[in-house]
C-alpha cells in the first residue's frame, strides 16, 4: 500500500475549519430499519487476535466490531467472521479466536480518550463498565476518572446500508458528568473511505487526510480526534468501502507478525539477524547458547533493557530503557524458543543417556538354564526378561500368574530401551525384568527408573520407585543404601499406547551424573526364564469396585435422578439457586450461556423447563446468586447479570471487577464462585502451553486466589502458588477450600484450605521469588490416577453420618470424593475416600439445592479433559435416602498411629488382626516436570490393634509413622465386615499427616 500525506502540521483550529465543518455532504442522519443480526450470540466476550478481554459484536453479515474493554474503545471493524478456536469452540488446546475477512478500520491498543482543560490535555484512566443488549440494540458503558470523579459514557454502535455497496457504521455517544471547563475527545482512525465526505458528525472531528491504494482502489484514511458534546449525545457515522480481500494469516502467523513488530519497533533488527551474525549474534545463536529457563530469561530481559557488553565480544549492546518489560519478555521468549526442538531432544537425551555399549537381547531356552536348584556360586550374567502381550488395553502393570505365557523370554545385558528399540512390540505389553544387583561395598545409590507409560522398581523385595501410570517419558528417583552382596531386584514395566521407553539408571555415591546401570553388576536366576507362547493374553477384569479400583455405582446412601430434560445438554461451568428454588446454570461452551432450570413441579425429567437468559460470556466457570442477583465469573471478569424489564432475559452485563492482569493464553481460566461476608472469592489459573508445560513468562497475577468486594468491585489477592484451581467452595467449619490440579511444582492434585497470604507451591509465575517460600500444606493430597486427576468444586457434606465433612468432584477421574478433615496444631489435615461413581459425566460443579438434594454438573472435552466413557455434559441430582453404606467414616491422627471410625460397628471377631490392614507412607517431591514422584514409599508395620467397645473405632499403633507424609490405609475387604454382614463400600483412605498430634 502507498500512503500520501495531504495535510500535515495544521493547528487544531485550522483542522477543524478544514475538516470538521458540518458543511460536508457526508452521510445523512439515519433512521435505521430493524437490522437482522447474523448469529444467535451476536454480542460475545472472548480473546480475539491475541488480545484478551474483547467484546465482539456481529451487527450485520457485512459489519463485525470488536471493542477492547481494556481501553474502553473500538479495536476493529471488519467484514467477514471470527474463526473460533480453543477448548470451548473446537476442543483444541492453544488456539484462540481470530478475526477473518477484510478490515475496514483498526485502532491502536493505547487508551484513546483525552480531556482538555486549562489548555492541558490529559489521558484519563478508563474502566469498562459492561454492556446492555436490549431491543436488538447493544450499548457499551465506560467510566473515565477525572479530578476524583467519574465521567460516564455510553456508546451505541449500529450498521446501516450506505448505498452503492458501502457499509454504514454509526456510533452514538451519550456523555454525562463532564465539568463545564473540560472538553472530552476520542482519537478515531478512520479508514476505508472512498471520499473525504464519507463521514458525518454532529460533534467536531479534527483529522489529517492521507491516501491509500488498495489494489486499484484509492481509499482515504484519516487520523483524528472526535470532540464529544458535553453532557449530551454525539453521533458519528462513516461509509466504509470494502478493500480487496487479502489471504488471512493463521494465528501463528499473527503472533509472528506481532513479535516481528516488537523487534522492528525496538530497533533490535539493526544489530541482529535470526540466522546470521551481523553486528551482534544471530537470534538462533543466542537460543543455542542459553537454555530456555527463567534464570536465563530474566537475565536476558535485563540485558536488553539496560544494555551491556562482554558475553559476545566487546561491542556493547545498546540499552532500551523505553522498552516495556512485558514486550522484552515476549521477545526474549521468542528467541529462546527458536531451538525448542533441539532442547526437547536434549531433555530426552538427559532422561535416556546413551550407554557406551550396545544393548543386547538374547533368547534363552528355559531347558538350558532350569535346574532343581541354583548351584552355589553360579553367576549367570545379565537380566532375565519376560515380555507379555495383551489382547486389549492395559492401564497399569498387570498381575501375572503361572498360566500366562510370555511371547518372549531371555536375557538383556542392561535395561535401556528407547522408543525404537522395542522391535515389533507396539502396544499393550508388559516387561518383567528380574535378577540380582551385585554390590562390592556398602554405598549410597540413587536409582532412577525412566518409563513411558509406567513401571515399578523393587530391590530386596521392597518397592523402591513407583513411576506411576499413563504418562510420557519421565523419571522417578529413589536413594537407598546397599550392602555388599547380591540384592534381588525386579522391574515391572507396561506399555499401553503411543510412545514408549524404559531405562534403569543409577548415580552411585560420588558420581555427578546418572548412567545406565552397567551389565557388570547384573546376574539372574535360570528359573526366571519362562516357556513362551504366541497367544495374546486376555485382560481379565477381576477388580472389585472400590477395592484398589474405581467405584462403578452410585453410593448406596443416595438416589440418583436426572435434573435435565433430554434436549438440554449443558457442559456445566457454574450452578446456584434462586430464592424460589429454581436453578441457575452457566455453560462452558461456545455460546457462554446462562439458563434457568425449573424442575419444581416436574413429574419426569422431560417436564423440567429450561430457559436461556443470557449468552456471550467468555467461558463462565463460576456462578453465584446473592440476594437473588446473579453473578458470573467469566474468563477475565466478574460480571453481574441484570434483568432491566423483568422478563427474565438478561439485558445488562455489568462489569463488577476486571482489574487483574491477563494474557491471551487459552488456559488462563477464572474459576469460582464463593460469596462470604460481603466478598466474592475466585481463583485464577496459570497459563500453560498445549501439552501441559507452564508458559514462560507468566502474567504476575496468575495462580492467585482473588477476593472481590460486592460493594465496589475492589479486589485483593489473598493467596498464591496455585496452578489450575478448578474449584473453590465452602467446606468443613464453613471455611473456604480450593481444589488444585497437579503439574510442574505440584507433584499431585490436592485440596487446600484458603488462608490469607498463603503460598501453595506452584513456582511457575515467580520462580526466583518463591525459592525460599514456605509452602502451606494441603488438607489432602490426591494421588494422580489413584484418587484424583482433575479435582473440581469442593462442597459441604452434612447428611446422615457425614457431618461437617466435605466432598469434591473430579472431571477426569470422575465421580465424587469425600474428605474428613481435622485440625492438628492449628492446621487442617485429613483423609480422602472414594465416595460415588455411576454419574453421566465427569463432575465439574456441585450445589446443594433448596430441596436438600445434591446437584451435580458435568463437563467433558477431548484428551484428558473428561471422564472416559462418559458424556461431555450432564446435570443430575443425588438425594440422601437414609440407607447406610458400610465404610470408613473418618481417619484421625494419633500420636503413635491412626484411629479409623466406621459408619457401622464391626462384626465380633473381625478387624482385630494386623493382617486386616495394609499401611504405607510416602511423601511427594515437587519437580519442574508434570507431577512429582512418591518418595520413600514404604510399608508401615501395625504394632497393635485396638477395637473400641462399641466396635465403631479401631486404633492402629504404627511403627515409623512420620509427619509431612501421606499415610495410605487399605482394609482387607474379605475379612472386615459390619455387624450386619455388609461388605465395605470402599477399602482405601489417603490421610495427609501434616502434623502428628502429641498426647492422644
């Protein structure tokens, strides 16, 4: 495009005389016909074009608008559409909506509002106050801060047909509370005009005309200032001519263009090239020198802003003092990502260091090594390996019996198999490796087990390292002391699907690096070589639901029923109740809707009445009714929904609070919503990259719990160190509790007690600043895939025997879990139990209704954002039926063990033996990887068992119980039964022993 400046350097008065005169024969005042809107949700909030907090308006199929709520002003006008991308639109993780089509006009990102008073122009603070959708019109509302008072502005945009193929765009501004001595104006950048008469205003517009060639068309851009009438209405309209359509850039290209603009604006390209060294080093060379971590990133950002020399020679880097820190962070992140593939390969090589010798697998005839007994002193070098192929999917290490034949049996010299080393083994197989590790002298050794999908290492018949299940290549470390001699060991490894890998490594005392455990230390027993067969093993489902396996059915104490008609399929983001007993539901979907669900008189689910009352919210994942008014926590704002004309359709979307900082990252969810003592409480997720790794750098306000005043919308951050806290609710003692999801620096999922000023462990937002922070411990840890995966909203539980307890849902692990909590030394800790399954979807939200039933809102998406085999939506209710399930009611910490309380008395003579109880303990190690390993996983001996006189409580005296550990309790389902001969509903509890009480 070519630009030609026609008017430059004119005074404001001259400009007005030339361009602002009402003598222009521009568009006539419009009496608009009713405009048919092009889509159902024609006013909607979302990220757009990499900008957060955008309000998009589809006025007509020829005119889309986007307003930036940060600047309270127009961002863009175009003809075309929005390509909606992201979890709620296309189920993809990463992309966000992008405008597509031909741009009519686009405003800079800066605040365009100005106030002139006493011959001084100031830029006032602006705040977006929301919008009204009523009578097929939309009105946007803004406040400007001036001399401690508010200037209020309303803007009503509209489409009109300007004739001759032109698109008319009208803006009507209504202003109030402007002081008499002040003048309010708005910077407006017109474009796409075929003539300089293609705009009209009854206010004053002062602008500078240029010329632009768009293909064969000559168009006129004008950059100017619209002076609004004080305390009245100002109309401004423009006739827009469509330019030739240009190919649309992808979101990746848009981001690249944005970053390229930052480099150009900062003059970096004067001295640097991406590939070639010029005055300074190539960007790619910088990426190759510096690992992509927070320390290097922060150092480079400082260097860019302050300048300096020394790392690449004596030519000094120019300082950039005017460069915004966030822009410098974006540029540095881009540079360090240039060798991302190389760094990923290096990271993989760190986990899988290549040994200096070839890995050799040999088939062995069992007849050649079998014998009645092993001969004393006989050393068979190598490791015995048996590989079992299964006919269907496996999700953990299967149990093997003597009837099962491996497809391969033989030896391997060292245990190290990369993805390409498994030959024709693809999916659903297990490897059992066994033998002896021969040690010459007593030493400390850190063993590392690397697996994809999962595995376990046993030494001297004890579990040393548990590498979990269903994950990409990751390591688990464990340190033990080995004395001289032969130490029996075994590795159990399984592969379900996709990538695979297995490596047994060590770091002996004095060594700095992990290496593959060498062939020289291994010997094996001939008896471990098996007869083979070629038939794949059928996976037998022998698990008893609730006994170290998921529950299947609804809890016996509750009756399940539908709370929705068949044609209502909500992905529930929030739930609460109006005073009349009707339910309000927000949905996590492309329309971002809110519904009233009325089942009060319904004889059957299909008699339930559903009415949509609001739409266009951005991923509304929190809802609360206060004084019969509806509040929504949408992705980047707390919003009040107002029905102005009492027709139960929301007319006004009032902004209560949007003060926290945000980015366009798809994972920056806002969750809620709790109301207590005049304040709302919500939680803010951190940004992540597709796949789960934390984004670097992070917006500083992420990973926080936020407290918002209902009275004036002011907010404070009350806690930090969260990652994906998809759930906040009232629980035990009416305190606020939060459910957080595991990730980097969060080794497992957890339920935490919200405390003022607490830090909860995630370091992704401020890695350096959290190095020495003390982490507030959780109430319970939710071990990944054992008792949780994606925990959601906590809620109180006060029915039947379950008094002053709490529950929470889980989107991926499914169902509802129950938590008993107690205070020890002033800190909440407790036990988590399986509670119920049998629901139609993964559980996202819980709410107790006025009828006393527990309402369960379901959700689901692709990948691991849903409960496998269930629906992606759901709304049901659970009603307590007074039936008693036999299960552990509570687990309490004692000074030398634990006390287990049951819902019913034990039968005479049962539960009195130590063999009835399996007890383990471990602690979780936070790491930079996704999740963290169990450390020092060990069995605890039951020294004594004491059953209470009423047979409802059992006290276990344990040997070696430690604080800051998870104590795992597994009951023998075959031997422990109730007085009425009931079997246990669930046999496990995970107690988080933050503190050990004294004297009890």
